[in-house]
C-alpha cells in the first residue's frame, strides 16, 4: 500500500513537475535581438525645434522590429509606445534615470539575447558634427558587432567614423550578449536631421542595420563552427 502511495505521489506530483520543467527549458525562446528604444515618456532625450529624440528612436525601433521579424529573427523590443520604462520599475527607490537603466538591464538580463541594440540620436554643440556613431560595451563580441554596424552605416552615410568604447551603460551579467548603442545621427546637424525625419531614408537606414546584423550572425556562426 505504501509503495502504491509513493508511486501515486511520483506520477501525480513529481513527474508532471519534472516534465513541465524539461518542456519549459526546451521551449524557452532564445532571443536573437533585443531592440532597446532609447528614452520615452517624460524623458524626451535630445531635442531641437520641437523634434524629440524619443520619437525618432521609436519610429526606427518599430521599423527595425518589423524588418527583423520578417527575416525570421527572434526579436523583442523594450517599448512600442511613448512611455517611460522607469514607470515599470518596482525595485528600490532611486532616481528616475537609474530606474530607467535598471528596468532595461532587467529586460536584457532575463531575455539573454545574442544582441542588445540600443537606438539613440546624438547632439553636439558643433552643428557640423554628423553621422552615425556606434558605442560598444567592454567585450570582444560587442566590439565586433559595433565594427560591423559602423562599417555598414559608414557606407550608407558616406562617413568614416570608428566605433567608440562606452562606459558601462547597462550593468549586464551576460557577457554572451553583444551590446551596442547606435547613435543614428546628430539632431543638431541639418543634414542628419532631414535624413532621420525622412521616411524613405529611415527605411534605408533600417535596411542597412539589418544587413549588418545578418553579416554579424553569419561571421559569428562561421567563427563558432571553426
Ligand atoms: Zn539618447
């Protein structure tokens, strides 16, 4: 009788739990790309003549999301509307900026994507400063990804910029994630501004980023196979 009870316990309680855990581990999606849309809500980012960075970031983010989905990538995006991510943060009390960073960090650390790509727009006192700038985190994969994206964008924008090593914006514990910030251009520069607000140009820039990601994934795969 006791044995029966143990068997019953195993098949009714333990086995379904074990099975569920295995299935869950098997089906847990692995994210190729997390698109991080910079700023949002009360945080407009950089601004000029009523144009807000947060809006440009969102337009590019949504377009890139659609493009990568269409190319069958497993992709997530940090926001699809105009709101502050700091509002979602439920941890300890801290500044709004810090909450925003912690919320984005939480997303990347729980999704563990292969790529974390943050979209932003630049601003400089010197209004001649122009072109795309890719900022990378301290890791070989991040540097490599930054170089690939910067090269593709340089070709499109006809610039000759190099990626820049950034301070640790995101406190990530997953070094397997290649993390970059793509500054799409300078809002303070007339040419860049016109470009960033043009629908056709936006499509072309998004295409440029997505072909850079395709090249990165192909090269990384070759590197891992060898
Ligand atoms: Zn920004």
